């Protein structure tokens, strides 16, 4: 804040001082006790002395520490010194060891805290990939899809304010609880895949053209696996949502309490960066397990193979590994005290800093009852600056959600990539893009020592830049390929929108079997059957098809046996080389979008008093869930469904995933929704900026009018 603003005199911020340093006070009593007692007790107990030195030595030190803590209250404190009696040593309960004191600092805490945040992000990313994989394989009902997708957001939104209000007094205890719940939630997500084999027997339809076909009946899905997966994943996601709130709310305020004001951005940026890395790692780790979405093309009965068993096994081993790493942080986190050494001096320095906030919050005393919680929440909800900044964070998350939800599908269909490759590439873009943006945003805010106004200006500037980059993304797209029956009419013999034509009407093809092939005429066909292919061979581990009645043009090539190849399995080459350019633009957009994440959090913590910062962040996360993460996936999925041209319909008549998209419409919808979200971020942040500026001006005008003492005026000038 500017120095010419009206300030209080320094004597109002004086806190009772402390006596001699804590290390010296702790060393003398421990030495005197051991010198006077240990020799006598060793003579009496003899061989038992070795055992007593292991455990009771820590208890003796802790007893001396408690005794000195009580004695300090009776000693008169010098004026101008700080009372650090609330600062505690590092240890596990009553077991305090001097060797642990070297780790009793914020840097060591950040190591274990970031490991736990990383595990939470990995589990979240793995669960997202797993849910998408199961939805493609099983015909889930709408209510089942909503339960899987929204259980995390709903559970976290319901408990956010309660954790922020009641957990603010004992943050470390809640970190330990988060560590346990993250491990337990990950273990619950792994349970459906343990010792579970996919024995769903089915009869596939031969993918070539034959007049006599073995038509598969309506096969019911594996109800036991489906129900088990639904229950355990929903429960695991619920626990993950509850466990995440202490990390993101109480963890942020705990970091802010133990570092200087203008250093908080770096530490918060590291935490946010770690969360993004964890989520991206979950995507990349789970991507190789994503099954290629093609129906079975075998004409024989099939059961669960070794490959499917291995697929299930590798799913649960990933969740189990994340659970073990999360539980690894449980004991180290429980050793940290609620007040670290030096936190008293940091809090006193922050107390002297003038931050402008609502006058109703200035001297507000917060109780511990539900009535007090409701009263404080109502007062904070009437703060327009807080609400506008929370809405800005919600719209920013919509862009990240859109990238995570829609980017793999977009890459797969726009640039003709396989689902595993598209998922890995999306994760590799999300990891460095979002994480680098969060980290750099915190570093820039701390290095420049930005005020609240400067932070909001920074948010608006970076949002404008990302808005411009989004417009360039809409220009980077590939031309649609020719697809027989969709945008190509079988050389004039068929009709658009109908896969059946005179050249394949005798083949009795089924649209429930999707196995795309590329003909020598550079036209893609829904399956070899719809291309009229009579037989196939396996050359170099890739199927080739011959005597295709619907393929009449194109370059003719022969195989080693002299037979002319008409089509090959897979999609046609799009001859589009714009993928690197698209990755560069989407990466830059995510970086500049991530710039605003940490500044929004820092601004929210500075516009409210210290005792209300956790609750303000709790309200921010509730707004984030209601307007961001809960409707976000549905919005982007609806936009994807709107650009769908042909959808899967299985033997039972259930509609499944979309096979073919309109590339141009998909590009415009993705960019349009992201553009609207960034525009809302700019609008909300601009509104918060002018409201905050007006509040500051009103606060500075009042002292200039009411002050009548010329000496005070002179000191202020």
C-alpha cells in the first residue's frame, strides 16, 4: 500500500515481547535434569538404563518444554518483543527429538505437502481416464454417469465451508486426515479391478461381406463388475473430494501464515503447479490402458483374454501405488506443529500491514457455533469483490476443464490420432502448460511485490493475451476426410447419411460394428463390410482387404502373393501437418490462463482479515464448484455431442459414443466456449477491480475529513 495512506501509530501493533531465546531456555533445564538425576537412576536400575534412554529422554525433554512454557507466562516481558510461546517443536505427539528441529520449517513441510497434493492429482487423473474408458465399454445410465462424474465436486462443495471454518484452528490435524482419506479413496478406486476378469462372452460379426452371417444377439453387460465399479468409484471419488479441501483451503492459508507476504505467491504457485502436474501424470499413466474403441470383429465366441486380465490388473496396481505414496506422508505431516518457529514474527509483521476490506469485517469476532458460521458466511457473501474474484476463478477452471475433457477427443478426430496417443498428448500439453502458468504466475506476483490492484491488473492482462491466442486456435484445423455414406455418396450410387448402398446391400452389414478402413481411393469406410470386401489377410501385423465391390478407383498395389490390395485397416491419412502448430497455440493459451490462478488466490486472502482467510477461500471453492467444475464437463460434452455426425448403436439398441464428428463445428464450439469463459474472467475481474478501488478511495477520504489535529496530519503527510 502507498506510504501516504493514513496509518496507525506503531504502538497500536506492539505485542508482548518474549524472554530469552527458546533454544537456550530449553538447553539448560534438560542439562541440569540429566546431570542430577541420570547418574543416580543408572546406579539403581543398572542394565535398564539403556532402555530408558530411548523413549523417556524425549518425554523428559517434552516435559521440560511444557514446564518452561508455563514459567514464561509469569516472567515480565520487555516491550517491543514478541511472545513466541505458541510456537511448538517438531515431533510426533509427546515424542520430541532435537534432530527433528532442523526439519521444523516451511521448506520441509512443502516437500511432504506437495507429495500428497501430487498423489491426489494422480488419483483424480487416473479416475477420469478410467471413467471415460468404462463409459465407452458399458452402456451406463444417465444417473450412473452423473454419479461417477460429479461425486468429487459435490462432496467437496458440501464440506468446503465447514472444513475452512472448523479446521482453521488445527490445520496439521486436517492434513493428516487428508493423507489417510486420499489413500483410502485411491484404494477404493482400485478394488473393482482386483481379481476381476472380464468374462463377457459375445459373438462378433465377421467384418467382411458375406451373405450368410452369424448375427450376435443382445448381450447384457457384466452387471457385477458394472455395479461394483459404480459403487466403489463413487465412494472413492467422494472421499477424494473431502480430502482435497483441507489441502487446497487450509494448506494455502497455512503456507501464507508461515511465509512473508510477498513470498506467499511462490509457495502457493509451487503447490498449484504440483496439483496440475499430478493431474496430468494421472492422464499420462492411465492413457496406455485406454482401449481402442472398436467393436469385436471376430466370428467366434470370445471370452476374457490374458490381455483383458492384464488391463484390469494394471489399473488397480496404479491406484494402489498412489495410495501407498499418500500414506507415506501421514507420519511426517503429523510431526509438524500448528505454529512453526518464526510464525509469530511473521504474523505480527502482517498485522501491521494495512489491507482494505469491508468495515463490517474489521473487528469481527468469530465464534465456533453453526450460528456464527452462518453469520460470517452471510457477511462475506455480501462482499462483491470476493464474489467477483470467485467467479473469475470458476471461469478460469472452465478453460482447464474444457482442455482436460474435450482435448483428447478433439485431437483424436481433428488430427486422426488413436485414443491412447491423443490422451497422452493431451496430458503432455496439460502438464507443462497449466503447471508452468501456475508457477510463473506466483513467481511474478511475488517478485514484483504486487498489491491487490496490481494483481487484478495482471489477471486482466494475461486473460486478454490468452483470449487473443484462442482466436488463432480456431484457424488451425484440418479439412474433413471423405467418408462413405457420411459426406461421400459411394460414387453417386448411394445417399448421404446412409451407410448402405447398392454395392454393399447384399452383405447384411451392421452399423453396430465399427472398424474403419481406408480404401485405395482415399475414402474411409465404416467397416470392411460396408466397403463390400470379400476376404482379408494379415500382412505385417496389419489387416488388408481384397475384392471390395464399393472401391473402384485409386492406385492398385499388389502384395507379395500377387493379390491386389483394395483397402487397409485404419483411418486414412489426413495429410494435415498442423498438429505442432495447434499444440504450440494451445500450450501458450494454457500458460497464460494459468497465470491468473495464484494472483486470484492471493487477492482473496488480502481483502479479508487474517482470521477469515480460510473461510473466504472456502466460499471461493463453493462458487468454483457451483459455477465451474460441476456444469463444466456437461457443457463441453454437450458441445461435442452437437458436432457428432454418426453415433454408435449396439445390438441392444443403446446409443454409445460418437464415431464421427464434424471437425469444423467441433473447432468453433471448443474455441467459442473457451473464448466466452475468458471474456467472463475479464468482466468479473474488472468489476472487482473498480469496486475495490472505490472502497479504497472511500476509506482514504474519511480520515482526511474527520482528522482535526494538525500534528497527526503532519505525521500522515
